[in-house]
C-alpha cells in the first residue's frame, strides 16, 4: 500500500540496495535473464508487506492475540528464493525490526543488501551450477546438495550449527545445507569484491605503524572485479577488514566485517570466483567507472 508513507520509505531503501546488487552483477557479467527472456526461471522480485495486524475485534474467540498469522491464516512474509523469484519482506527495511531479528537469530550481520546478495546466490546456483554443468565440481567443494533441504533446515534450527563450523563455513547458517553454504559464500564474495572495488576507487592502502608483520599491509591497487587471482583478493581483504573493524570500534560500533575466513572458506570463495569468471562472456572487458559515477549516491 504505497499510500502509506512508511511503506514508501521502506520501498525506497529496498530499491537502493537492489541497485548495489545489480551493479555487482553487471560488473561481473553474470548472465542474468529476466522473466521476459525466461518466463519460468528468470530473475524477478517481490517486495511484500506483512498482512495487517488484526484488531482485538477481528481475533476469533480462543485465538491468541500474539499470533504470527493474519486473520485469514496467511503467514507473515518470508524472505527467500523460488525459481528465480526473490521475495524480500518489506519489514526488513525497518532498522529496529531487522536488528531485533539479527539478535534473535544470533547473526553477527544482517542487512538489506546482504539479503539481496544471499538470495541471488540461490538464483546463481541454478544458473551457473545446476544448469551450467558444474554440479559435480560444486559438490566436491560444498558437499552433496541432494540431501533433503527441509529436514536439513529443521535440524539446524533445532540443534544449531556443529561445534567446529567456523573451520568449514563462513557463517553458522551456511552449515545447514550445501545450498545455503553456496548462497552464503556467494554473498560474501560479493561483499568482498564490491568493498575492495570502492577501496580501489579511493586508492586506499593499509600500512599500520609499528607493525613488522607484512600480512597486515595491503595496497588495493587492482580492480577486484577483473579476473585477478583469488589470492590477491584475500591478501588485500584481510588487512583492509582489520583496519575497518578497528575504525568501527573507535566509533563504538560493532565490527564492519564480523567474520573469520578459514582456509576451507577461502577455497570455497575461490570456487565462486572461478565459476563467475568462467561463466562470463569471453568478449566481456571489465571497465572501471569513475568513483563519482559508480554507485547510487547516498542521501542523508
């Protein structure tokens, strides 16, 4: 209901995040197809508001007032992906509600852009892995995706992640099923290359004073959207996140990138990196737009 000014503001936030998503997809030359090109599996979006909360008069006798369902039994909107259709719950654009869900689900990070990058990762799996002839290679890295997805998610929410998940997965949720492992890793790959590209545009260098360890030094002097070695990307990313997290803490904020990349996760990121560049058209040439034109402009 766009006559509601709150909905309009939230929709605007969602569209801004979507622009950042498509910026990355275009720079990586991901062969995205829309619903005109592929009516059954093309990429499309639903941004949906939850059903209105019933008033006491609308709640039938015996129905708890704190029900999570609308009066007609329709459940609340869930963010997700289904055959190219990505649904984003409008309420995720509410900062307070999103923070509540992040805390309730014990997530270190939750954002609109993160939702977009994760859900389009499921679409990318269909496009680049299932339909791209890479299923066996992907299973070698991410595991057997033929295990029952619903049961795997129920088991994850019931029992939590395995104790040593940090050694094998980029997030606890990634450990629930190989599809979610791929989507989470895909999202982090987009986090990494897009942030590094902005650091590149600003000519950022990390060289902490009084530190002799060269592993904390980096010069982001390359375009991460180009087909550079994954080792080059990681060697720049780790010092950059160390610096960014330190800056955030100085402002009393939580870490900008609250994740640890284990060797196994880096291997998975390298697989995503290789898959993306193998799937890009051979004639594509990555271009570096000027920083002033490269992004949607932020508004205060």
